[in-house]
């Protein structure tokens, strides 16, 4: 099972991709985290990625794909994986295709977590983040146990600058311009499963599991 999750920031794709990976007992591969880990551990590719990250530049697609190729050859990924954060553009999708084909496989399904822009604007505006561990909370439906503090380490929560209305709208514009075509790319192959991302986390997960089961993907 090789799944890709797509959706705008705030749609819940990170949460849902992690839950679905646990459900199917395959690794959740989040490319941003993968890059940061490789850089911290100073692997050869991590050192190369750091050169771009330290300058605030995007890591080139070939470096990310090379890291992915290393990751999916690890034993825990032999049964499959859930990919989160890549591909974001058509060239990235094509590069991913080439890499997976070289390893004797391909993407099995693409889950698009669909949420209206006005709901995303509200969600992200109400989002609070732990600056230490990165855990995310929401002032409306995902409160921390102690108001204003992270459940994991007690760090005071913050509202990131990019979680304010102006930056949110700009990110949504970028998504619709650059990443939405990726959905069309996979839809042309009949691989896209659209799931309503509005509602309780558990309800959205249930919709995804049901939609995948209808396509023949079931937990073994």
C-alpha cells in the first residue's frame, strides 16, 4: 500500500496521514521531518539538504527524491507507506513516478482531504503551536489540557505569523495554483479519492478508511 495525502494547509492531512499509517501499520513519511532529521544526523544527503535549508531555500526535488528512495528501502516500508508533504508540484509527481518505477512499484491511491477555503481560514486563524515540539492545537475544538500550554512539555503556545489571515490567504493561493494540479495529474489515472475533511478527527478518519476499503485497501 503506497498512499499519498494531499490537501491545503489546515485541512488535517498531517493528522490523517499519520492516523492512516498507524491503521495500516505502515510508516508515515513526512518529508519536512525527514529532511530535518537527515540534516540533524548529518547524513550525506542531509548535509546537501542543509546547504539549501540554511539559506532559507527549497531543497531541490532530486535531493528529496533521493532521500525518499533511501527511506522506502528500509525494512519497515516493505509493506508500503503513507507519504505526506510530497509531491506538491507536477515535476515532483513525475520525479516520484520515476523513482518508484525504478523500485518496481508506484502510487496506489491519492487521498485528497477537501476543506472549503473559508473553513481553512477559520481553522488556521484559531491554531496555536508549541514552539518547542511543534504540536498543534486549536482554540475551538482541540484545546490543550492547560489553557495556553503544550500538553507534552508545558511550553506556552504561540500563534505563528503565517497563521494570520493575510499569510493564510496567500498560502491558499499557492496551493490552488501549484498543488491542486497534482490532484488532476493523479485523477487522470483514476487514483484520487476525495474525502470530506470537515468534522471531528475521528469522523474524517472513518471516512478515509471506508473510502479506501471500497477500493479494496483493508488492514491485514
